[in-house]
């Protein structure tokens, strides 16, 4: 028996999520951002160290 694709509830797409930088509606061409500018602002924040993913503390004995 072939698998059927899931049915969409109501047939309408949910509204796009807001841009994580400025809060405006996201543009499909630059998802999840609203513009190239906001996409570049986010990239700069990652490259400059504004966004940091914390890791577990290292033990000096583990370094050896």
C-alpha cells in the first residue's frame, strides 16, 4: 500500500515567522530573515562572537 502525504489542516499555510533580527515578516528569498541586510547582520554577530554556544568547562588534567 503506497504511503499518503499528510493532509494539511485548513489548506492554508501558516504565516511566516518574523525576522530574528528586526521582527518584520520573513521574505521567502532570504528565510528566515526579511532582507539581505538582516541576514548579513546575523552573520556578523556570529563572526564577531556576539553569539556564543557554551560548551562544558575543561579540566586542566584533560588537556594533557
